[in-house]
């Protein structure tokens, strides 16, 4: 494995030093059952290399890593006979383990999961929306790959 942190729970799982119920593994990633699932079949996909956030994922791994996300989302749905899935990443805030991980959760209508768990806010007006959009676009121009 390219890099691992001894104190990282997910690195320890990827190294085989900590037990987990592994459902998928390839040269770049590992998927295992979440020990505190939202629903049965809730899987976490992690890169084997210790990377803390999505921004840390090298450009060359983005395609292969997200191909694995796509494959697992479909597989989890079929295996659990689910109607769909919820796929999510937390970066720093609400990230219980500081190692990039994608949650893949089987979903069914009426399962009790109600979208996002935080309050939604509207923009004050279109001028505010324009300013926010311009700030994001300007930052993309300054740093196109980060």
C-alpha cells in the first residue's frame, strides 16, 4: 500500500490489521460494511492509500475510484433488492474517520431516511446567487485541478 497511517482505522482495515466484513477489493480500493449502518447493506468504499478528502484523491485515481463507486451502488441495490441508493461523501465536517470514504446505502421508498439532515436555506435574491456563482467560477479558474 502506498501510504498508511498507523492511527487510521480505515488504513488498518485496508492493511488487514483490523477485522471488517470486506465486500470488494482491487488494487486501489477496498469496500466493507459500515459497523454503524443506516440500513443493512450500508457499505464504505475507501482508497487503500491514506487520503483524507476528495480533494486529496490524485486525478489519475478519480475515474477508477468512481467506477468502483458506480459498480458498488448497482451491486448493493441488486443484492439487497433495494429500489435505489444513497451515495455520499463528507469532507472534514461530519467525517468520523479522517480518511476519504464513500457511503453507499441501499434505499427503499418509505425507509425513513429523509433526504439531508440539516436545514436548507434559500438565497436572498438572484444577486446573491450570482455573487456565489462568480466566486466559485473565479476559484476554478485560479486552481483548475484542486
